[in-house]
C-alpha cells in the first residue's frame, strides 16, 4: 500500500470507541505520553511495530532538570534516578581556546544541572509503568496499515503477524519518529534542512574519573559532547562533516581513541572503546502544524534539532507532558479530546517554545562550526560574557535545563513537593 493511501477521511455514524487515544510509536516519547495519562480517566493504547527486544538502543541521552521533574510527576523517576548519572558541572569550551566556561548548580540555585540516562533504563521504567496502569494498553509488535479519520473518531487498521483487525479511537497521536508515516499520510508538510554534518556516537571507558562533568567542546568541524555515565564510562556525541564522520567510524580503533584523547585534552586519561561507533545524519525540521482534527504530533514526528546541547529528547518529553495536560483538562470539562480546537491548545503551547530551541541549536552550531575570524571573535567574546555576567549565565542555564517557558503540571508537582519538605 502506498504511503499516501495510509490515511483516508470518511463520514461515520459510529459512536462506540475501543480507546480514547491511540499513540503510534512506542519509543521514549510515546511511552511518556501514555504514562502521563495513567490517572486521566482516559483509555489509552500504545502501538509499536517493533518487538520490545528490538527497541533497546545502545544510546544515552541528556535529560534536562525539567524532564526529570516530569518523570517524577509521572511516578517513574524513583526507578530511573538510581540507575543514571546526575551531573554537577558543565564545561563549555571553544577548541583549544583557554576561555573555558564552567556551570555549577549554584549558578541556577538547584542541586544538579541534569542527568545522563541510557535508553534501556528509561524505556524499561516507562514500560513497567504501562503494565501497572489499568487504563493503559500496549499492542506490540503491531503494524498500523491504514488510518481512517472520520467526523466523530478514527478507525485504525492493524496487522499483527498475518492477522488484521480494526480499532476505533477518538484521537491518534503520532510519536513514530522523524520520518513519521502517520504525519506524511495525513498531508502535514515539514520545513527545515539537512546539515552538512553527521553525528558519531559511541560509549567509552575512561582511565580518569569524569567527576560527573558534562563536556561540550566546539571544533570548527562541529561540536563534541562527552556525557558522563556510571563506572568511568562516557557517551561521546561527535559531530563532523559527513565524510569526516564516516572516516571516524571506519578509523582503526587505536587511531580513533588517540584522536579522541587529543580532542578531550587528555582530561579523561587513556580511553577504551566500549561500543561500536554509530553514524547518523543531522537535520533541523519543524512541521507546518502539530495538529489537525483527530491527530496530534509529538517528539521527532513534529520536530528535529541539531544534537548540540542535547535538547532533542527533552523537547519530546515536554511535548508529551503538555499534550497529556491538555487532553486531561479537556476530558474533565467534558470536551471531545479529538476536536481540533482542543488540540490547538497543545500546538500553541509547544510550537513556539520548540522554535526557540530549534533556533538556539542552529545558531550555536553555525557560530562555532567555522574558522571565519569575525565569527571567532564574536563567539569568544560571547563566551567571555557568559563566564563573567551571572544573569546571562543563569539565563543560558535555564534554557538548557528546560526551566524557561511554561512548566507542565506534572513538573510543578515536583516543585510543590520540594517546597513542603
């Protein structure tokens, strides 16, 4: 079946529903939305095409303070936090320039700056939450064959092995990634571009302790992030032009590690490679709209950004918390959660905030990924300002940690709990 045939719109007089909401895509963002709706009174199904064993990725993510608060509001943070790394310092530097900017929790008035969580840990905690919640269902592995948008609901044709069946829901949420078949079939266009860079990721073991420090070092070829994991391990996120990135992936392991030791200023001592090197292209993408009647987009289905600053997953987690709040409030008011007027509240909330992050990461990459002297002068002056002007440093930290913008109710519950201790 051609992609454009995945979606059709027909009138219907049916009024019964199998679920109130169907989330297509069982990754971290889709599972976060499902778990955020566990106390909403809504019946929710999460649909994932890949078996659970195939979903686990050898990847780690930067989690912002706000993402941690959202997970705490959901009720999964107690399972996640003991297994991940809490970092207490960020070191920001421009190649070999000596003007290093260091961020500490005291700059923000918090007890940490963020977290580094491995994919397996996050997804396992969310799926355990799914299994424990009576109003949440998981269909996996199940493929979406066709989505039929109707006036009062949506019919979704599913394929499980060789069998097909149809479920009916009030709302479809696309959490099926940057190439979202649901978004494409619904006729929602995107804007953006592919960068000239690709990203090389790998896990390493370090001789010296990382002291719970996240490193972001900018080189003319692209930014490099070194994120602290447990037990003298780190996740490397190395951005470079496509050909250079491919060469780094294919480079002899000893030569790759020698270059990595040089690029990290030997601060971590002798390095060992713990995982294979994975390369993926980098893009900026924003959907023309996040919603239409009976459909909402979240996470990479709605937007993608440059990995500098580790904002991508955090944007999706905020999408999930915001949409959950909008849907729960609408349901409590007796509104139709699939009505476009309801869904536009989510779009107005998140689209502008996501534009700000997309713009921030794009400017950051372009400012630092070149050797043009006027730009080098400007950016190093900017680093000096960031280092010496505390309100500017605090503002930058709030942006990076998710503490700028509207805070979802799930995250506010954490703030209230802390205030009553």
